[in-house]
C-alpha cells in the first residue's frame, strides 16, 4: 500500500492524499489553494474521492474531476454546500474575466456523482466516516486495507462550540497503523473558548459605546452562521445591547437555509429549535449600500481580499471609532487582513490607507490547537503519525510534542510513503 501526499503537505490549502493498493485507489480530499488563479493538476484515476468537509481548500478541485465522474463520498450538507461553493467560484471567475474551463454543468456533475454514506466498501478495502467537529458535516475517514488501519482527520476540533459538538476521540478506532492529522495550529495554544467569546463581546461593546462600525469578515460556510447566531443570542439575552446587525453574502444566506434543514448536524439545543438560524436581531442585506450606520456587519470574504469585506475594510479602516474583528487564526501571507493587522496599512490599486480602526484577532477557530492535537495522538496511540495541512514551522512544533508517543513524519508535496 502507498500513501502519496499530492497537496496540503507543509502548507495550508490544496489538500489531497492518495491511498493506493493493488485493487483500489482512494483520494482523501480534493482541494484548491484559495486565492490562487490556477488549479493544480491532480490525478483523476480514483475509484472513490472522500471529501472531509465543504471548505474549498478540501473540495474546490472537484470541478476538474467532473468528466472522470468517480464516486464522491461525504455528508449531505457537505454535498450541498460544496456544490454551492463551486457554483460561486465559477461565477466569480467569470466576473473577474479569467479564463475558466468549467461551467455550472461541471458543478452539477459533481453533485450527481455524490454518495451520502458513512461507510463504503471497495475490493480489499473498507472505509468508515466519523464526525470531526470543525464545521457542519465534517468527517474523518478510516481506511482498513492490507491488514492496516489508517485514519485521516481532515480538519477537526475536540472542543464544543455554541452550535456544534466537537469530535470525541473515544468513538474513533485506536491502535492505528497510521494517523494522518492536520497541524494548522501545531505550535499554538488558544485560550478557552468562553474567554474568547467574552473578548469578542467586549470589543463589540466598546465600539458600540463610541457609535462605531464593527466589521467581521467571515467565511460564507459555517463561520457566518455561527457568528450571526452568537451575536443574535447575546442580544436576546441582554449581553449585548440592541444594535444594527447585518449579514451581507447571498451565498451565506443560501447556506443558512441548509443549516435550518439539516439540524441533525448540530447540538441538541439547536435541534430542539424550529428554525434555529432565523435571527431576531440580524438582517440579511444584498449589498453594502443598504447598510445604515453605525452597524455590525458580518460578510465575506473571510480573508478580506474580496467581496463586501474588502469594500468595507477600505471604507472603514481609517476611522478610529470602528473595529475590525478577525475571527480566523490562519491568514494567508498577502491577505489584506494580515497586512492591516501587522503593518497598519491597506493597499488598494497602489493607494495606501492608514488603518486607525482597532484591529483585533480573536481566534474563534474550528481547528484543534496544539493541546487538542496532542490529546488526539495520546488517545489513539498510532504507530506512526503523519502531519499535514500546516506550515512547516507549525508541523515541527507539533512533532516535538508527540515524538515520544509515536513515530512522526512531515512529508513534502509529492512524497510517497509505502507500508
């Protein structure tokens, strides 16, 4: 058996791992590097492609598979959200005038090839999926073949959030031959989630007191809905005063419909509510011109490089009464949010704007931090652990923490491990 690390090794984005025997070939994720104009060419001779969750860095390359039509496996919310994200990607490429060889027909083919299963059998191989936390519908994949057992975590977290239960390691197979685990935050430990939420509310309150605007860039899938639900609940309970709150993303609004339909993916408290993601204090707007200031605005893109968040970032960053809240932990090196936070400037078409608004990074992430990653390795006791989906520095920091528990590998792109 061979494990080939096609993408997402010593980097974040473009995740794809091939597991191959004499009888079957499986892809674990099939992603793109978000923000890059070209798709990378991955092999297309897979019997099955497992998609851990709907973020494009794990699913976005599926368009290039739509002619080969392999079986795609993942949860039903991952299927529906992935299809919408692919349609949106096609639309944005066309708006930007980029040559793009894919159309909505290709996205539709992806959906037609999708099997909603938690288990699948291939010649000499069985695959079982397990809940991963992280985002709605995220799954880990356990492959049993050739007398070996491999678990691929995808992105995961052990901690519960306000809307989602974390992964429970006790439900996963132990004594693994190989654990392939993300290392996005392999060198970072975050404060407890309730302290981060308190920090968020404190920042919002101080901005409300000076009648400023709050910009919260967020991903259309999961982060937008989670943030809107969090703020809506805080206003219902009087933790935050009533204030104008808007979401701006037609894509996020469509995805919110799936959150109301597929309640079984969320906490028991959410499942008991009739329409848990219909908000009392949060309104959806179609465009930024509809905003009545001052306001709290949750909008895409999550890295601030496009969409309403890019527009409002440039409009609001110069005013010291305003706040920009970054809820993501990882920021691409050239993203406007990273440059605004670290250098205090925005550069748009060669024009520099000084950032006087308060820029706060409050990492309400759905990824496991170092403490949770180490806990996962301790619980599962794998013979060998392979670190992926993390920059080299983060993977090395995690390797140091777990090297006494397990043999550790940090593969390069294109590297193959034979078992």
